[in-house]
C-alpha cells in the first residue's frame, strides 16, 4: 500500500462506520479462540480498521497491537477501545513498514488485507510477516477468492473498484485462488488449515480464502 491508498482510506474514514467495518468478531476467529486453538498471547491485528477485532481479542486476555494505514481509523479504534473498557495499542502504520516493528508476536491476524497487496509486493510482505512471528507463532490470513463475484469478475484476478460501492473508486484489488496463496506461503509457513469461507466483511457476502498457518522451524 502507499500514499494513494492512505489518501483514499482517510476519505473513507472521515466518519466512523466504513462499509467493511464489522462491530463483532467473525465466527471463524471466535471458533479458534473458544476451542483453544489460539490461546491468549501477544498478537498483532494487521489492517485493524476501527479496531473491533482487536477489542474482541483484548477482551479474551490477549496482549494486542492493532495497525492500520489510516490515522482516522486508528483514532476511532482508540475511542472504541476506551468505550469497551479494554486496553489495545493502536498504531497508524503502512503494512509495507511492518519491518520497522522490532518486536515479535505469537499470533498475526490479517483479515481482508491480502487482496489489497498486489503480487509484486507480496513476497516482501510475507517475509516481513514471517520475521515478526515468534517461534511456533501462528498466522491467520483471510482474503477474497478469485471466484468471488464482486466487481464483475468471477475468475478475474485484478479488479477495479467501481463508483458507488462504498469503497474508494478506482482502487485495484487482487483476488487469489487458494492454490496461489498456498504457493506464496509455503516457503515460510506450515499450513494447518485451508478452506473457502463466507466472509463477514462488508454489507454483502463474499467468498473468502481462509488459511491458518504456523511458523516453520528454522
């Protein structure tokens, strides 16, 4: 992501309640927590938006850092955490600067961010994610699948956001297949679970890629 993405997202977040904001945690995340597959630990929520997933994790005993490129989104996230009475560290940061974080995490949550990262930038991004994971760290990545019908393009990889969608017009997204993502992650991470899900992000249902991974032994 970059300067144009930041400008677009600041406009989206001029007021709270972006089209993709969900006030409750998705059932897939809740299931991982409630079943004990992910236990309270140090977590970073990449692309945290208005902070509701971070707030959920904090309420379950996690030590949470949330990052987002939008300073407006981070402002709302801080306000929301205060209202909910939980402690979360929120930072305005572009994901391309992830390497600037010197600390490591036991769990990385990345919900509906990967489709904003175009293929030329993905290898470096995954390398940065992997470096931010502690030994035995886990990583959950959720993104749009290429069979998702949104934006007139079943099977199309690159898609442009049209007018009146509630998202920044002209934004380019990249919709991936599960196989493509497995090939991206495999050099760095061990895949535990991979499947298609009905994403809960936004006002309409979407077909999403769900990939749950852990850091490979070095």
